């Protein structure tokens, strides 16, 4: 049974594996070089505490994670947040993303956010479908803003008003 819970520092190695797999194989992240544990530790410290940060655990193994982060630096943006969800390759398409999405949206509401924004790379129809299922609406596209795997990548933005 899948268990959604707050992320802990002991989850960092599993989250690093999931993220590095995405760097190697997906356009879901525009990082081009695999991250180190030190880089992920710094990232974890930036997110833990101020922003909701959760993991999906299956049979004692972290198989996905989701977090909210700062949308922009200016203070007037403080009620908007950006969403990230990453799922282990062996668990994609099995409902893990939906359970993470449900909980992270609940936490965003609880924390008083007004808007959640997601950037989804063009062609990631599974992510678009997940976001639409939870009421996110398409709000625009930045064309050819990333270059990965020898191709220019568009980023489509989706927003959920809370």
C-alpha cells in the first residue's frame, strides 16, 4: 500500500536517485548533469520547513516525491508557489502522482497559498493529464526555452487557483 508522508533527510538518497534518473532520461527537468548528494542536501534544506515537501513510500521504499517552492523572489509573489512531482521510473502510471498531487494541493491550501504554478515540458502528456484532473488550467507556453537531448523544448504553464 502506498503511504504519503512528510519527507525526511533519510529519504534524500532515494530522492536523489529518482531525480538523477529524470535528468538522464526525461525532459521533465532541464538539469543536464546529475546532481550530487551535497547539491541535493542544499536543495532539501531550502525546501524543508517553509514549503510542503512529501514522499510516496511503497513497501518501505521511496518511489516518488513532491514539493512546493518559491515561485519568484519578489515579496508580492509570496502567495504563489511552484509545484514539482517526480516519480520513480518503475512506478510511473500507477497512481503515485495522483496521490502526491492530492496531498500537496491539500497542504498548499492549508498553508494559505493562493495559486500553484507548474511548468510542464511540451510532450509530457501524462503530466498534463494529471494536472487537468486536479483542476489546473493551461495559462501559456514559453517556446524553445530549454535545449535537451538535441532538441529545443517548450514549457507549458498550468495554474491552479486555490
